[in-house]
C-alpha cells in the first residue's frame, strides 16, 4: 500500500512541476532531420565515392559467382540474364573469358568464337572425341576463377580506398556513414 501512495505522490509532484515550468504534459517526439545533401558532408562523402562503387560491384560479382557455381554451363547465361536483366550480354562476356583462358589453343578458340556459350561444352566434346578430360568442369573452372579474380581485385580496391581514407585521418566506417547520409541511402 505504501508503494502505491509513494508512486502517486511522485506523480502528483511531477504534474505540479510541469505546470509550474510550463512543460507540456505530452512531449511531442522529435522528427529526425533530413540531412541528405548537407554541404558539410559533401567533402567526406566524396572521399568514399569510389569505395562505394567498388562495394556495389563486389556485391554484384559475389552474387554472380553464386549463380555461376550453382548452374551448369548450358544454363549459366540464362540464369545470369534472369538475375541481372539490366546487365550486359553475358553470352559474349563468358565466351570472352573462356577464349582468353584458351588463347593458346587455336582450334578451340575458333569453335568458342563461333557458337553460343551454352553450346560450348557439347561442341567441344563433339569436335574432340579423343579428349579424356571433362570440358564441363574445365569451362566452369575457367569462369569461376575469372569471377574469383574479379572479386579479389574489387576487395583490393576497397582496401586501397579505406587506407587512403585512414591516411587522411578518418575512419572508413565513418566516411561510409556520412556518404549514406549525404546521398539519402537507408
């Protein structure tokens, strides 16, 4: 019973203080300010611009690598085109990757350039019947290694940008936060 009386007494005192000092009984919640486009943040946001682009490209390459690893060579182009409809011609890109890896084999190179990527394995198997290896695994390995190389390069670029930001006396995560705030991301 004493707890109720003490609690009620404190509530009455609080109401009396609010009335005395003119504080509203119901405090309106503060609306967060929209700070996107703040000129003070522009300089820091500009420092993180390249790193942000590299991070977006890294996410793209990592997602594409998952798709490449999950599909056979015959299905790769269709799966990548479905996942990234706004992107380039995946058929030509993948054929280029395989062609650059097999540049020393002129016989394979002419076949690769003449056909669609989804038909590379069957065409190579039909043209080279004496071959003991597995063209499916070889082609897929070439493409996966190329994508892993792209991912490693993007990670190196991000690390270089982070080191540059650190050299200027800022922390990269702070610059990223300012970049997002400046551009109204999240």
